[in-house]
C-alpha cells in the first residue's frame, strides 16, 4: 500500500516537473520579445507592459538575490563542498586566520537557499509574462498597478499577512534546522573548532559511531538513554495525568469543604518558579541534605539514603518529584472539564445502579481521554524533552563506567545532548542525537495522533 | 479596520517567533552578527596609530578591582601604552576557558584560567606561547611545579599566577584527635555523629588515593595540544588497594561526598582548598585547624594520600596586530610578577607561585597555606588531562558511592579499573 503511494508521489512529482518544463519551453517559443528578454531580466516584460509595480519588484528581487548569492555569498558557496582548505597559521608570533568552516557552512546554506528562491521567482516571473500575453491576446486589459497594490489588501491579503511570519520562521527556525542537520554529517567537534581549525564532511560516520556497539561506537549507551527517556516520558505523563484527575475528582466531590483552599494550596507549586523549587528539592535529597539529616536525627535510618547516587532510587525519586510539579497542572485542566460533563449522564447511571468506579470507568474516563487526548500527546512529547526537571534535580547523574560519553542513569536524550555540546564540544554527535530526538517525537506523534479517538471520531461526544 | 488589526497581529507573531527562534538556535543566529566583523575590524583599528585600541581582560570576580588598579599603575609607568583602552571583566576562571573556546575572536586578550584548561586552550589556538625572554623569566622566578603546569611539550604558554590550587584537610580540633590517620578520623567522626567530606566523584580529588598508592595517570601532548599518549597504571595491585580504601570510605556512615564548605552541614573534617579558608574558619570557629592529608591503610600499609598540585595561570590570546601583542605580553608579565603576586595575596589571599613572594613573612604565617605547602610535597604537579577524563572520574566515583562494588572481589575491581584505564588510554591519540 505504502509502496504504491510512494510510487504515485514520485511519478506525480515528475509529471508536474515535466509539465512545468514544457510550459517554460512554450512560454519561450510562443512568447514575444518582451517575454523572451524576461527570461534573463526578470520583470522586463511586466515593465514594458506597464505593470511597473510587478516589474520593479521582480527586478529588485533578482538583483538582490543575485548580489547576495554571487557578490557576498560566493566566497562561502564556492567552498561549501570542502568547508574550507586554508588552515589558520602563524607568521612569526602573529596569527593569520584561514577559512572558517562554520561561516562557510552557514552562509553557504543561505546562498543555496537564495538560489532556490531565485529559481522559484524566475518561474513566477515567466508565468506572469505568459498570463499577461494571454490576456492581451484575448483583448482584455491587464490589471493596473493600482489594482495590483490593492489586491495585497484584498484578494491576496493572505500573502501580505503571511509574508513576515513565514520569513521569520524561515530565518529563525528552518535555516538553523538545516544547519544542524548538516552538522551531523561533519566532524565538527573539540578537535575541529573554527576559527583556528577546519572541519569537513564525513558522510554517515557519526551515525555509525552512535549506533555502533563495541569498539568506538556507543550504541549500548544510546539505547540505554533512549530506553530511560521513553520510560520517564511514560510515567511522567500518565502518573501525573491520572493522579491529577483523581485529585480533581476528589476536590470536586460535593462532600468536600473548602474547595478553593485545597486548589490554592496545590497551585502554589506552580506559583514558585521551577528553577527555584527544583534546585531546592534537589539539594534536600542530597546525602547531607534536609531529608537525610532528619531521618538520621530521628534514628529512622543508620546511614544516609543514596537518593541521587543510586541509579534506581534516583529514577524513582525524579518521577515522584515530577508528580508534585505535574499534578496541579492536570488538576486545573481536569477541574474545568469535569464541570462540562452533563450531570444527566451521572444521574441515569446512578439510577441504573452503577457504583462510583463504574461511572468513572464508563463516563468520566472516556470523556476525559477524548477531550484531553491531544493534550496528553503534547505532554508526552514535552516530557521526552523535559530538560528542566532532570537537569535541575541531578544533572542526569549518577554516571557509570558502563556508560560512555558522559551519560548518566537519569539522562534524557536532550540532557545528554546538552552535556555533549557544553562540556565536550562534541557538536557532531549532538547533532545526530538531535535528529534522533526529532525522529522519536515525530514517529510517536504521528502514530498516536492518527489513532486518537478525538481525531478519528471528531463528533463522538457531541 | 479588521485587516489592519490582523496585520498588526501578524507582526506581533513574527516578533514572538523571532524571540523563540533565537533562543532555540543561538549558535547560527548569534555568531555571525557578533564575530563576523571582528577579523575585518581589528587590523584597521590598530593600523593608523601603533599604540591605540582596546584590550579586554578576564579575571575572577574577586580580583577585578585589584586588577584594574594594577593595570592603571602599569599604564602610568609605561606611557607608550596610554592609547589603549583596557577593560577588566569578571569572568570565573573555569568559565573563561569555555568562553574562549566558544568564540576565540570575541574572547578576552588576557585571561586567567586554571592550568587543567591549558591543553584545551592550546588545542583551540586560544593561547599564544610566551616570548623567549618572558619564558626564561617565568622559569627563573616561579616554583618548579607552576612552571611545569604552564608548559606543554617544552613550550611555555602562560604566566603562573598562583601556586595554591591544591587540597588539604580542614578539621574540627574538638572532634578529631589525630588528624594524621584516615581510619582514626573516620572513627572519631562516627563516634561524634559528624561527617567527613571528600569529593570522591571529582577527577581532581579522587587521585589522592590512587596517586598515594603509587599509581600514575598523566598524558603526553604534542605541540598542538593534542593528546598523544596516556601513562596510567590504575589496573594494578596498587590501584585495587586504593579502590578498596575508597570503597571502605564510601561505606562509612560518616562519609559525605563533597568539597565545598558552603554546602557542608555537620562537618568535622573536609578535604578542600585555600579558597574556602575563610568559610572554614567561620564554620569551625575556634576549633578550626588545618593539616596535610592523612594516611590510609592500602594493602596493609599506612600510605600518605597524594593528589594534584594545581596552579592558576594568566594567558594571552593570539593577536593579529604586533603592537597590541607587545602590550599584552608586557601587561600580562607585569600582572604575574612577584611584586603583584604579593600584593594580590595581601588583598585576596591567593598563594603566590613566585619564589620571592612565597618567602614573605605574611605568606609564611598563613595556616591554610602552610598545610597546603606540606601536602604539596606529596603531590604531582597537575598536568594536562582531556575534558572527558573529568567525566569518566565522576562515573567511577558514582559507581563507588552507589555501592556497585561493595561486594566485589579483587578480580571484579581489577576488571573495573581495567575498563577505566582502557577508556583513559582511548582519549589519547
């Protein structure tokens, strides 16, 4: 099934491309001399036909992009395949800096992007010429400059609105992602740091190192960390979810007094910034921290409990402390939703003789799962990357000789990645791990999202 | 009207995106803006008048004002450098090295750093070697350990600033009767319900046991600062003995992992350095006392604990302009001279590395410094170690504290040390 789909996509791509190329050819052959010159000087046809605004815009963009690519970007673009060859060297005691692989890669990517944009604009330019010719041939009038401009606030208002956001996303999100993906295929690490050292392309070498088991590879550690990341995300998400729901239901009971007081107390944990509370709680459970000190003083234990130095204790403790932070959030969300469930449902269930657990299982839970399905998914993804809790509590420790590359028993992929870049300047492997994090979250999101009742059966609860 | 509103909202969104985007990807977004103009600007700045420009110094926060005063004094005595505008910024020594490595071109021209960062800095070309006359001067005026620490493969890369980066024991006189023996200290602590602090997790403190037992762990480097060879014999009878002593220590209820007085609660003894002298004095009050590290029974023999002797250094960044390089050289040499070292001791109590400054009576009378002085006789000058070593030592420490080897026999300990040793060797070459 998938094979057929992919085949379709590929063949559709080539069909569209073929059609496009044919149209470009036709535009040239059938077009008048204005159109033909527009193949080289973008906007020429539009200018000659009186569409000054379009013509000037096209021309300006061509000049700008060409200047960026070949005036400024060429010095980087020309070295993109090698990432620089001139090493930094010394003349006497004076340093002469050579190529900077970092800038070559960054501006090289920008130049490639500029070329792609140019090709796209060139295509738009041809299409405009062809359309204009068509209109003139049928004896119609071309849209005037005034109507072109006016359309930006009317027919084409979507484009006006989206222009800046798209540009922003592109510069601040898409380009860095492309850059990071490229780093995964280079040897940018502690021994290859610009500006004094060059780095270069190494193909799939880093992926081999990450997945390799035995020898240079540290696949064992990678899968260990990945395993804990998934376990953590699972418990952190579902324990807080169900316990939060339990607390909300409990407080919602008619018999409970001072509802607002209880809610306020729980919400206090949200009011204190996590940076403060987590650091404190982390210290509280240290070997000489508050908890151990009191347990020792009261004589309940003889030696301090190794909360943070024993891998299993540390993992359990982190999940428990996360409950304390996570429950209030779930409680707040669930409290609102509980009030939305029609009371008649509960009433009729009671008349039918259902007990509290049955009403929960048959009415409350399905409703909650239906409404909060997407929320649970984002929570899960968020927990996969929950840097704060892990790092502020115990920095991913304890480490072990059995784990390579600085990893600890409570490290998530992201905290491991962080340590790798900050402590070891191992950017290449960090980039590979970044790609892996993306793959894990993407796969989980897609699979779960498509099987969620709220997506499959949108009207289920209406 | 609605459309204008929508447009405004879209703009707001863009700004929001910009803000988020920058956070997510600081490296590509920030760097070009900051660093790109640097290479173009610098030569242009310095070219017209030989003695004009800016010079940036990074030192630890405690000595920022002191350094400012000294720079002013130096420029006064050398009017030929008056055209330079010197800024002194507080950057912790550990951070200085990482900041330099993040962006050499934007980094300080003169910066202080602990000598364990020397290899990283040389490898990244963030340090320029000393001129021949300065190198000779440094070698003649400072103690051998500090000179060795500033040297890599026969080349001197930095000026020694202090010779006080080592550890010894602060203790409570009223609790500990015999500070010379670890077993007795632990027994005293357990009896009094107090704690003994030692940072078993740290690659800096941990070797006290291994080096004491006679093991070695050093790295050879080439001219470029790359590690070529690891000399290590942890996987040996001595190593196993040291490991057993560490495990025994970790098992004691009195043991707490740590080396910072400010974090210590209920301490009777703590293995720490001179930087915590004031805090330790305050904590122990009139029972404050200092001693060299104790002995410990390793393979049945009372063995003096060893460790690292450490040093603070002052380095100069590679320069693209000759006149500025000369100023950097002279200023750094002045800031590291014996006279300034003694002045610095009088302000912030940093133990000097300069031989003449060391002989000063005020320095001689310092209790903590004299305990350190005794201990330094049993230490190895700390050479260069790859960054990964420090993490690996934490891993070994975590395994010991976590009780992984509590029931292990000699063969298992030897196997663990073999792993450690092989990994250390793997970092070289």
